[in-house]
């Protein structure tokens, strides 16, 4: 898909009060650490269980890679691991996952234990979880056949550097998949979506999580994030080819895919 070059709306996420990339990363980490205990419950509740479907659908589309026994897959900004589990369920590929929130990884590892039998890795569980910053990954060049991220890329403090780091750890000809929220165009559906995200979601999320600021930040981060064609342009600039996207659920979610050229 050819798309015109578009200027990025922001170099990276900037939670309220953040003055630098380091400050932004710290605030995002603190935010997700605080909401970790209720994160899964709120994801399912506030998305009306659609988040499960989005991750499962993403994994199905990536199945040709996941079916390869020699493939190594990295899920970035994995949170409590839901996409990593979905990927692992779709084939024998080795799935690794990484996040910079220790509290999220504690929950991910607890969930992983329920997928293990007799001390051996169940094919429905990721191989390992790593505590790592997506902008400074502890992996060698050309380590993976696929890198994915679901609803975490927009929280990076520097989007261009995040894509460069992803490209570094991918083998030549290997794939990238970014699943992210996006805002539907103006109209009844888009207006209803924005009303829900900006009015209802922050109130429910803030009340149940105990952190009102986090659930004000989340819809605001979506509103400030790239439109799908803008993200295509950025991914192409980072050295990926055959970049395209698919819109799901009335245009509220976009799956971007590309190949390291």
C-alpha cells in the first residue's frame, strides 16, 4: 500500500507533566505499575471483551510464521502477556515477551504457570518473559522472525527509535505487526466512540483501578497518536516494506504489518 509521507503528530508519548523522553517513560511505567492489579479485568470490561478477539485475530493472521518450529517471536510491551499467549496458541514457534513494567510481568508469569505441565513448557505458553525497555532491547541483532506489539507502541517515549530498535532485532525479510487503537472518522460511529472514550471510560477505569489519571491518559494517548496512514509512513521511513493496515471494529483498531527490507 503506497501512502504519502505525513508528519508525525508527536515524537513520542508525553503524559501530562512530562518534560522529556526519560520523564515520559518514568510516568508511563509508574502508571502501569499502579493499574497492574486490575489491568486484565479492566481491559476486558472496558472493551466489551473485544480485546480478546483483537489479539486472537492478530495471531491467526500471523499463523504462517507461528507454525514454523524454527521461528523466534518477540512480543514487545507485552503487559500481562495476552498477545504472547495468543501467539503461542497458534503454533510451535518460540514466543518471547518483554515489558518494562515489573508489576505487569509478575502477573504475566503467574498466568504462564497455569499453562505449564510437569515442569515442561506447554506450547500454549510463551517461552519466557523479560523485563526490558522497548527502546533499549537486550537482544542481539537479527534475533527474531517476527516482532509484535499490542496497544503498547503508542506509549513509547520515542516512536522512531522504537521502530529502529525493532528493525535491529529482526532478521532480514522478517515481519513486524503493530496492533493499536485509532479514532474512527467523524460521524455517528466516530462521535459515539469519542464520547465513550473521553467520558465513560475514564470514569469507570479510574474508579475501579484507583488511578483516575491513568484512564484519562489512555484515551488522550489514542487521540494524539498517529492515524493509520501516518503510522504507515513512519514505518516505511524506518526501513520496512510492504507496509499495510487493516481496520477492525468500526475503525477503532488498526493492525499494521510490514517486512524488514
